């Protein structure tokens, strides 16, 4: 198929194109209208369609006689568990979890928080919510109680589903104390918690409030799929913004289902029965879209992995899994491959395994650096496809659409805009820029099906964050350019959001936490380059003149404080005490300039700088001293 023609149809004949793609979905009531603009001026996909996402992902395959086929492979080197679930088994388990939720009062439209490690019941609980028409909000297990509390207060869940523990390499992480602290901190109180007891750590349950997950599921009657409108929310997924309060990205049911099926067909070129493995976590959007919903909707076998690329038990884990389960399509973040390369640079482990089942490797979540790309191409001899997307969109914005036409890979580019996304580069005044001109990466409205219709209970913030800067365009928050061949190059965030090991984090939030310390007069947290994790946060702190605590003590306090408030995943390990911070004459801290200095990049002296001498001071400190303070992360 020819990309240009196919892509143009998706933009110029939007209604016809996305109407045809919607016909691949088994709606309860097929939509007559493809796209409308509501009274508030918000686009709605398939507004009169009715469906159930769990039905599409599970029951439909059983109905089609595929109940005996494997829906999910669970492999957990950290708990020495391997298990396969057929579509029949998934249907039974999911409908019983739905029944257990219904017994706790959960109905269509209610919210449920899922705070679980990578156990199959996390995915089954998501599907169980979808089955009832309830809205799930999965919170990544690496987040601290404070982060969970913020999400509880925003999503107001009727029930929280959690587990007794997670396992990080060989370390047991008890989840229950984290959950209890979060519930204690939150204003909103759920009416019940369902706790999955894992045999490696059994936790105590509070009578009348905590319920044993397994017992509740066993006691429940299976629940049927509940019909929902296409525009009803399927889930909320919180993502870091520029402030301490995360943004609750809303995903609808209808547009999402169409986008998931479309992306499997045309981005990943996945066929029914393929084994599709996204090595991520259900706490991230990759986990939502490509561990749970898309592979199942498309009738593939999804692989559910509770482990890491290295040390569970070695850097050959990914290759072992690909051979053992005959994985056809593999998707992970570049940082995972950098971790493998660090431990196995000559790819000795890979040589032990047969990767002949594997057709394509996809990477996303952060920029794929050319060195990792070349190394992967060389050692695997497979197409390595970088693609760029966001929690907000739920699926690829820019990709090499493997089910359409495969383009030559250009290092540093995720290739071309995916169907439905009219990607344009704008300058500060909103003018569309030409080839090779760097500016704000924006998407002309309407966004395609599957993208966020708004933020949970916060239309105002949705407008302010994404739609206001350039009316008629969605602001992605990334900077970049398009080359004369139409390849899109994403150059990094233009705001205070950073990407550490594929985890999206807010430096603004970290600054709020650091500045809450009694000894801190002012501070800045910036994201600086890191060979392994892409970026890492660095805190620059000015102490109060009156502070009597030693700088070293403050450094330790601040690292502990961010870990306690955001979680281990923040990877905030470096704090530098400085005498002053560079500012403009109006008092704005020059974060970008500091970043350029720390990354040893050429920068122009801002004309508005108050005192240029500070930059020289900082240069010495950042380039020579801070490295000594970093507690190097060992993978
Ligand atoms: C396209 C749209 C998107 O961008 S969606 C996001 C895509 N991103 C991803 O899929 C994430 C990719 N990254 C990873 O999988 C991991 O970072 C890899 C590469 C495997 C490395 O893992 P790890 O060694 O644990 O390092 P890390 O930096 O992730 O973790 C930092 C600290 O946090 C902890 N942590 C992590 N996950 C959890 C969890 N689920 N529960 C509890 N704790 C967790 C880690 O143990 C680590 O802690 P510590 O600092 O060593 O004590």
C-alpha cells in the first residue's frame, strides 16, 4: 500500500476513512456519525456508537470460536512463574472480577483505582472495569503514597484494587503500607479495597474495608458486559505536567477501540494469532494500549512480563522470552536496550537464542539515540522502528507504518506522521514553519480517534495546557522539525517535563518538593543528559543564610524527600549546593541555559541575564563537581 495516498485519505476524507476503519469493530450499535463538534467545541468520535471494550478484547474472540487460543502469556522471572491463559480463561476470570467489583457497589460510570505490580490480575482488573462500564485508573507501582493520594483525590474511586507486594529484582516491596499511607493522606475515601495476597508476602487486612481479592472473586457471580456509549470514558491515566498536580488523561471507549485495532493493522502490521510483546508496565500508557487493549482487541497473544531487561536473571532475558514464546513483534523503550548493552556489549547472550520468529522491534517512550539504534540493528538484524507518541494520544503520532509502506530509517527520526495526525511545526507566533525549521510540534485539530478528549474533571486545564497557545492546534509540548522528505524529528520537551528511563516526570513538581525544605532559599531542578536513562534530574539549591544544617545533610534530606513524595522512580539522586542561580533581570531562573551548560552544549548568553558571571561559576560547578556527588545507578 502506498503511504502518501493512505495518509492523505485519513486527513482529507476523514469521515469516510475513519468510518470504514470503525467497521472493523464489533459495535453493539454501529455509529452513524463519525465525528462531531459538541456545544463546547470539543470533537467527539462516533458519538452515537455503542459498544463494550472488554467484549471486543475478550468475549468477541470466544464467540468467534477462538476461546481455546492463548490470550496471555505470563512470565515472571522474579517469582519463578510461567502461565498461559486462553481467551476462555480470561473471560471467566475477568467476568468474576467484574462480579466482585459489582458486589462492592461498582457500577457503570464509577471509578476504580488499580495499584498493582505486573501480575495478570492487574490487566484482568482493567478489563473487569471496562466490562462494567466503570472507569479504571491504573497507578504505576513505583509511585509513592503521596502520588497515589493525589490520584485518589482526583479520580475519587469507589474501590481500590491492590496487591500485598511487588518484586523489584529480588527485593519484595510491600504495597499495603503504601496504600494505607495514601488513603490516610487523601481526602476522598474509597468504600473498599480488594487486595491480592501474593504468597511471597501476605499482608494484614482491615476488616470491613479490605477484602481478599481471591476470596471476593471466587464468591462472585460472573458479570456480563455493560453497553456504553462510544464517548463514555474507559480510563483515566495520570501523567506528569509542569506542576505537582498530574494531568488525568481521559480515554474514551469508541475512538480508542478503533485506534487500537487500526494501529495493530497499520503501525505494527500485527495479525490475528501473532505473539505481541510490549515490555513495559500496565502503569504506563504503553501497558494500557499494547500490553492489554490493542493486542487483545486484535486477537493476538499478549505477553505479560514481570521482570527487567537485566538481572532477572541476566541480560539475555528478552532474547530468551522471544525464543520461548515465539514472539513476532516486540516493543520496549530504548533505555531497556541501553541497560542490556551495558551488561552485554558483545551480545553474547543473544547468540544463545533463536530470534527467527521476530519480525520487528519497535521502540518508544524516549528518543532512540543513534548508537543504540545501530547496535540493535547490528546484533538482531531486524527492522528497528522508532515511533513517537504520548500518554495523551494513546497511540503513535509519528511512525514507520509497517502495515502500510516501510520507509528507510533515518537516525533520530520516528519517520512520518501516522494517519489522522496532521503534524505541523509552528513558530512562537503560530506561523507554520517550513522544512528543517525547528519549532513547536503541533497537531492540527481534530486529533484522530483514541486521543484524549479532555482531562478528567478539568476542561479548563485541558484548554490551557494543550489548546490555547495555538488555536486550532494541539500543542504536544515537544520541539522538533520536519525534513524535506517529510520525516519528523522530535528534539525534546519545551516545558518542565523530563524523561528518565522512559518515565515521564515533572521537574516542576520536584522543585515544589525541594523548596519545601526549611534550609532551602531557592532551587531549580533540571533534566540533564544521561547515557543510560536518557535524562536524569539534577537539583541546584541555594541555602538560606540562616541555615545551620550542613550542605551534605541537606543533599541527603532532599534526595530522601523526593523519593518519599514522588517515589523511587523519580531517580532524583543529585543535588548541588550553589551560591546563587542565574536569572533574568525580571527574576526568571535560566533553567535552559543551565541545562545547556550541564550537557556541555554551546549556548548563547541570554540578553536579559542579570549577572553573566554566575554562568561561569555554574560552569565550573556543573561540569567538574556534580559528577562526584552522583550516586551512580547500577542496572
Ligand atoms: C510512548 C508513551 C510512553 O512514553 S509510555 C512510557 C514507556 N516507558 C516504559 O515502558 C518504561 C521503560 N523503562 C523501564 O522499563 C525501566 O526503567 C528499566 C529500563 C527496565 C529499568 O528499570 P529499573 O532498574 O527498575 O530502573 P528505574 O529507573 O525504572 O527505577 C527507578 C527506581 O524505581 C523502582 N521501581 C521501578 N518500578 C517500580 C515498581 N513498579 N514498583 C516499585 N518500585 C519500582 C526501581 O526499583 C528503582 O528503585 P531504586 O532506586 O533502585 O531503589
